[in-house]
C-alpha cells in the first residue's frame, strides 16, 4: 500500500511540475503582459477622453464668464451714458450700473477660478497623453521583440533537435557500420586487383613459353607430315 501512495505522490509531483512549466512559459507570460498593457492603454485612453471633455467644458465656461463680464461692463457704460444724456435718472443709472459692475466682478471671479482649474486639467491632459504615447511605444517595441524572440526560439529549438539527432548517430552504430562497409569494400577491391595481377602474370608466362617453342612446333609438324606420306607411299 505504501508503494502505491509513493507512486501516486511521484506522479502528482511530475504533473505539478509540468503544469508549472506551462504556467511559467516565458512567451505566454510576455503575451499576457502585453495584453495587460493594452488593457491599461484602453483605460488610459478613456481617462484621457474624459479629461479632454472636462477641459472643453471648462474652457467654454471660462469664455462664457469672460464674455458675461464684458457684457455687464458694457451695460454699465450704457446706463451711465443714458443718465448723462438725460434719458435716465442719474441715481437710478448709478444704482443699475453698480449692480452691473458687481455682476461683472462675479463673472470675472468665476472665470479666474475656472481658469485655474483649466490649467490643472491641461497639465493632467498633457501627462495622460505622454503616458498613452509611452505605453503605445512600449507595446509596439515589446510586440516586435516578442516576435523576434519567438522566431529565435523556433530556430534554436530546431537546431537543438537536429544537433541532438546528429549526436546520437554514432550511438546508433551508423558510423561504425559505414566504417566496416568501407573496410570491406577496400578489401574486396584489393583482392580483385590481386587476382587481376595474377591473371596478367600467368598469361605473360604462357606467351613467353609459346614464343620460345614456336620453331620446334613447326618442325614437329613437318616431321609428322613426312611420316604420314611415307606410310601412304607418297613421295
């Protein structure tokens, strides 16, 4: 029973290591990091759009308050001009002109306060735009680097596999078999050459003997012909 649990523990341990290897795959982790950066980029773009919208509204409000301040000042001047021309009671003109100037000051005060907020928003917008640009550049850089590393990983993996196969060739006896075959072929070629030399030597010896005995053979043939004729009483 203890052996069974030991085998089960070993199997579980190996499976855990396999899972961890998959989890810690550098390429997958890099891809996940780039995806998270893209999600951050999306959120930054949304924040930038919102800040820019607030900037547009604030700038519109600042301009509106400045324009109102200018209008109230212009109205105060018109009231004073009417009083001067006798079209309006001077006391009433002074009262209304004073209220117009008070509204002018309120509008200017609001415009100044909004202008301060607008300057802060402009600074935030510039910072967000820099962040968005930097993240976009980093994403492009890391995506290119990831593609390059993936290609290098494929080449190195294929090279490693090929080198491993080449390293195992001699272990499988292929080189040894080729060496033995080469030795056998060399031996057979040497033996064939030896037989050829022997055959050439034998033929040369026979030719020399025949050449030396050439005249004797002619004489022997003549003697045989004469003996034959004698037996046949042919002279």
